[in-house]
C-alpha cells in the first residue's frame, strides 16, 4: 500500500470517528501466546483468543516470527495453521463477546495471508450466538475470500453482512463467531494458512491494521485467560484442622466470568521454618476478580492438616513455567 493511500484511508477513518478502537478482534497481530507457541491439539491451545477447530483434521497451530515485517505493515508475529490432512470446517475462530458488539449491517474483515488455501478456497463464516436463554443461533452468510494463496504476503478483505438483531433476546454469554478456514468442502487436501493483522471493523472499508501496544493486547486477552508461574502467595492457615489457606488471590485483570482454575506441575505449601508436604489442588471463593483460599486434599501424600502448625504463616510456591503454573480460563 502506498503512503498516500494509507494517509487517505486514515483520514477517512478519522472523519468517521473510527480511528481508534475500531478493530473488534483481540490479538489480531498474533503477539500474545500465553498457552505456548505451538500445539497439535484442538481448542484454545496457543495464540490467545484463537480457537483451533480441527473437525477431524490433523493440524499444527503455531506462533511464528516474520523476518521481514515491512511486508506486513511492520507486524512481527503471525499465526500458522499447518494442516497435514484436512476436513470440512477445519478453521481458526474467534468468538467476540456480546453478540451486539458486531452490529447489523456491513462489517469488513481484513488480514495478511500467504501459503496454500484449503480445498474449495479460503472462507470466512460463523454465527450469532444469543447466549443462555437467548434466541436461537443465526448463521451469517459465508464469504469466499480467495480461491488461492501464494508464497507472498497479500492483504485480503471481505465484507460480511451481519443479520438484524431486531426482535432477538440476548442472554448471558452471547457472542459473534468469526471463522476463517475451510468451509463445507470435505476434501482432506493439506493446506498451510499463514495469517496476521486480522481486523474486523464496522463499515464497508478496510482501514490500516490498528496497532496496539503489547501491554494493551495482553490486558484484553487476560479478560479470558490468565496464567501464573514463578511466584509466591503469602497466606495463613486459620486452623490446625483445616485443609486450606487464606491468600490475597487477586487477578491481574478482572475476568469475563468466574474462570476454571487448573493446576499444572508442582504447586506446594511451604514455610521458612516448617517442613510441610501439602500441595493445593483447588480454590475457594473463586470469582471473576480472584480467589480467597487455596485448598488441598484431606489425606494422602500431599494432603492432610497442618496439625500443630495451624495459625502459622505460610506461602504457596509456584516454580518456573510453563512446567509449573496455574491457569484460569474464562473463554467463551
């Protein structure tokens, strides 16, 4: 894109009041990968906010570094969905919280991509999900973005027609689902999607990719997923006969909803003066803002009460990640 054209598009965006916060997608620059940089599994497995829907396919989803960022607007990172054996509806997706965030009418999807396209071409498609107790899901019309990809980065755009929200009941946990990948073609042909700079914005024009700081992007991602490692939580065991410890468990960011907490590796109770073996495996008082207590089993090698050491000061220790960590998941 020429500098003159970029300035013209920025001017048009400014006139419409959409210069900042216009990108509805989170982590479109593929910078944040709290779960790890590569996975062959389905689900939320690597890059934050992007879900891999294998649908029977064999995939590797990874975060990659671009040696020539000038080719893609200065972006350093990109996602790679390498599919060795595909299937219909193999894709990456992002559920956008609150179905009303993407208003009825025309919205424009844009991104940089290279590689090889799926059988039948690269599509975008998805649904309006109206949440718990809300109206039934509505499919929005699939759009063929391109029939082929090349070895060079190209910026693609597609206009999506969002169905009307009139008369719909919106319940808790609603979302607008955006999928990018293979559509209904059932061929198992391999494909290799390299993608970054994913942007979804209201209107008919694709403006330059909105650059946000890494800190800003991470904060947005942590509304849905947070991971902790290499740290301690100071606390107190209120009673010798209890199997829990009070701590100041405050999340870095308030989460979308009460998350699911998962212990990975070794998380242990310790004290500078006392030898103990307890290992927490549950939380109490867990909410979207944090948790109040760590809990451990009432018996077993890593359980039992702290005995005469009740009312003493302890800490919960967590080693280096990703081997040892605590994950909190509030994804849609």
